[in-house]
C-alpha cells in the first residue's frame, strides 16, 4: 500500500511516527551536557533518531526520567531506517548505595538502642 502513496505523504507519515515514539519514550542518554531521547532499548544496545544523534562513542549515562539506570560504554553500530543503532561494550547498572564487602545476616539488628 505504501508504494501507491506519494513520496511527500510517506515522508510525513514517517516523521509523525518518529515524533510519536520520541514523545512516548522516557528513556534518555546523556553525554556530557547533551541529552538525547532513546527510541528503542534492548539488552545489547539502544537506538536514537539518526537526524539528532551524533556518532556517539565512549561512556554515556542512561536515564529513565530522572532515575539513573546505568552507565554504559557504547560504540555506534549502524544506521537503520532513520535510527542510529548503538551497541553496549559494557553496561553497569546504577546502584543507590555502595556494595557491601561482607555478608549481612538476615537476623542482624537494624539499629542499636542507646542507654
């Protein structure tokens, strides 16, 4: 059916589809001061709009709204259907507290009562 539509109409539909996906997505990638909307996200990488996205490479931070999800080492993979695809070399999940270097007993006291 899309073969029968004029070129301008197809381009308009594709632009509206991109705008709609970007509006729905809460996921963002932050590189220094710049922030880009993630259109698609999966275990091995993510995709950004090819028009907005530069050739990113290196360390980036991924956010879901204001929540820091992970810090990733990425490399630009390919451009596919108007999207720039990036692959993870390493992804470290962000934690809100430091990891423990000992095993915490499940029966340990939560707090100490003073005298």
